[in-house]
């Protein structure tokens, strides 16, 4: 096999690869994904089986002496035949109804018990459920499988589930219903979802046995893995979304890469669907949540610079909110008569935010950044030698070299046949549905807990998708999370909200007409303050009212008249009427308008007025009169 290789192989000395193996040039040997994948494998030491010790004979005699072997409970009377028939149990044919019927290549295991189950390796162990690699015999064939077990004991499982507001059967049935229904994940089993072998009910637990991602090993997804694997992970989530199922918890540990390069998505305990099913606690997922989850998947994988793009969107959103809030505060100060100087212009949201708004800053810090750089874990199935594992790792590396970065829309779809009449959820369907979606109104009062979003909300009615609606969305989302999964920290929440609360999961999108109407009202509000308010200028205007010491209006604006200019040496005779100013007590004109000083100088230099009702003509009239008299002079 000929392929490009590294000129200098900085492979660490502790590697599972052989010395004569050449690493393909498409792989970064310094990445964390490559180092974890090629780490040396040391098989676990076999633990000898434990044998029960036989007690000493004197201890057995001493224990038997402490037991009262005589029965103190009276013997029960034999019941009558009629009573026995009434209390008899249903026939075994009704009790042996299977919870799940396997299909595909595991259909032959239907009705066969698992004999001699043995735990080989513990994968994860939590309060909700645990996952292990087990081996057992089905029929006459020994198989290895993954066993996910839900505990029903009161000390572990039930308490944790009750704190979330759910009962153990409902939580178990929700994930099982997604796996077994043709409307959800059953068509994807064996493609991007593991095959379900069977469901088994035990006295204290319920377990689901499923097929392993690969018989040799698998590794968790990482942002440092090649782009070809990232493309396959994104394609797997697109297939799940096309079935109308929202994963709900797209973390890197739930994206598994098998030794053959195939991708498996696991852990659908927090999933929702477009087709809600209240009887098994499958909640409804809104169309815009699928777009947000796909953005989160790309952010976790750092696909095509998604981390920088999402981070820049959040930073730009916070900068724009602070700038717009500052502008609003300056407009309010100017309305009160303060001198604030130039006010920056209001900055609108980009058009791309209508469908992909920026993530809330607190959610971005707590839910997106958290666990995004965790080291991937490689799981090797027990029972292999280091040489066998090394051959599988080298085969995966060469397969990554042969992978081509095809566009996702040209990739072949799922091999399983599905009903074409079922509604599919794609990007175009999501966009159209989001634009036509009716607004949903919800008001949550007296919530047990809420977030303070004062630093993220601008004071403007035009900020639609990222401000006030986002504040309501965050408060409602936090209310729902508190009601479902944090009742332990709020003991009074159960009494306040005895029933479940229907909380919208996303802010609504306004129609274009409504959005333009709100924008127009905001522009009208800004035009109202575009003119400088009264009281800021040093000199009053002609139309300003004059207020005396007693805060009484003395006079208003004069009627329109000719404006005159006066010089210091000019002496002009002023003619007044009998009652020129009825409102004045001393017969003088009050100081009104910008020409009060000129009138004062005129009154000082003028001669004694004559009681002649005469108005001084304008300059143009005088020039016309003089021009008409010039011929008479000659």
C-alpha cells in the first residue's frame, strides 16, 4: 500500500504501533486523539475466582443455638376451591409477553435466555444506570455484549429519579420506546445506533443488552481527530434528526468511533422527539432546537472553526448589548435636560441571527464549554492480545488515510427502508416551520429560581431575537430544569408546583410585519429626542415662555413682525399706540425674545413719543419711494 508518510515521525517510545509502521501524513501525531489511540495496551491481570470459605464447626453450632427452630406462626387453613380460583394468577402465556423483540441479525436470540452472564469490564457507573461489557451464552453460542442496567433499589436509583420528578419505569420506558418504535430509532439500529439484543427484568434492576460498537475496540470522539471522522459524526446526527429525534445531550463521550471507522451515537436518556408520547414520557422537541443541537455538535468537535465562530458571536452580542444600553441611557439623560454630547447610533442585529441567534452567555459557559476538551477514552474488549489490538489500530489509521472528505449531502443514506410518508425534519423544513410558527405566550410567576440577566438585555424594543425573548427563555428553561432535576435544593418547589409545567424551550420568532412595526415604533421614539430639549441653550428662543419668580407665565411669543437692526449712534423716533402693551403696568414693553436689548436701547435714546398711530415703513418701501422721486429732482 503506497501512501504519503511523515518525513519525521515524532512517535513516542511508548506506542502500540510497530517500528516498521509509517504513520499517514494526514494524521497529526502530536494530537491527543492520536496519542490515546496509539497508547500501549496492557491486558488486565486475571483475578482468580473466589471460593466461599467453609465455617468452623464450633461456629456453626453456636449460630444454630441462637435460632428458635419452632414456628410461632399458626398454620394457614386450606382455602376453599372458589377462593383459590379467584386468587389464581394469570396464565403463563400472558406473563411471558416479551418487552422487546429483536430484529435483524439478532432476531435468532428471541426467546432464548442468557446463560452464565459474566462481567468482563466496567465502563461507567452512575446514580441512574451503569454500563458494563459482559459475556454470556445464548443457545449454544458465546457472545460479548454491552449491558446497561437501571437500578430499582430505593437507596440508589429511585431517590435520584424522584429528585428529577420522574419515576423509574417512565425513564426506562422513554429510552426503550425510542429504540423499539419504527417512528424513532428502530430503522437506525446497526447504522448509527447500536443494535438492541434484548430487554431483561430482574428483581432489583432492568437491563438492556446491546451490540458493541466493534468487537475489538472503540474510542470517544475528540476535537483533535481528523475531519473525516467529524464529518461522519455530523452525518450520524443528521440521520437521527431526520427521524425527528433530538438527542438532548450531545457530549463527546456519547460519540463512539469503532475500529472500522464507523460512528455510533449512544445514551438517549435525555432525548425528545417531534412526535411527543406522554404515556412513556417522551416530550416534544421544537424545530429550532435541532438547529441549536447541530451547532453544539459542531462546537464540541470544533468542526471548520465552529468554536471561534460561536465564541465571536457571543462576544459580539455582549458588546452590542452594552453599546445599545449606553445609547439608551444617554437618550434618557438628554431628555432630562443634561448635556451628554454625541450619542452613538443604535446597532441592529445581523440578519443571520433570525435563525441562528447567539447562545446565552451563561449557557455557553456552563453547557457548551464544559467537557469540550476532555481526553477521549479508548475501550478495548477484554480477551485480546496486544498484537491483535495493534493490528486493529494500524488498520484504522490506514483507513483514515483512504477516507475522502465528501460533502455530507452526497453520502449514502441509511440502508434501512423507512416510510416515505412520515414527516422528515431537515434544515429546509426547520426554516420554513420556524418562520410560520405562531407566537407562544407564557408567564411564569413566583418561580423558585431565576437568573439575573441584567448584563445581557438591552433597553430597546427592537432587539427581538436576542434580548427580551432570550431573557424569558432562559428564565423558563431554568425553571423547568429546577422543577425536574433540582428539587433537592428547593424543598418547597413540590408544594408550589404539584403538576408538571409546560415551559417553552425557545424564544419565538416574529412575523416580518410585526417586526417592522416594532422597528418603526423604535425609530419614532428616537426621532422624538432628535431635537435638543428646552433649557440646554444659553439664550432662550422666541417661542419660550417667560416665567417670573413666582413661577407664573408672564407672556408668550409675539405675533410675527418685521425685525429691525439698530446701531449704537442711530437715533430713531419710536411711535407707539395708546395702549401698546395692555399687560404691562408701567407702559414699557416686557423683555420677550432675543431683541429685548435693542428695544431697551431704543427706548433710552428716543425722544418723547407723539400720540400718532404710525408704523415705520420697511427699507424696501423707502428705497422704492426714493427711486420714484429721483426724476423730480432733476
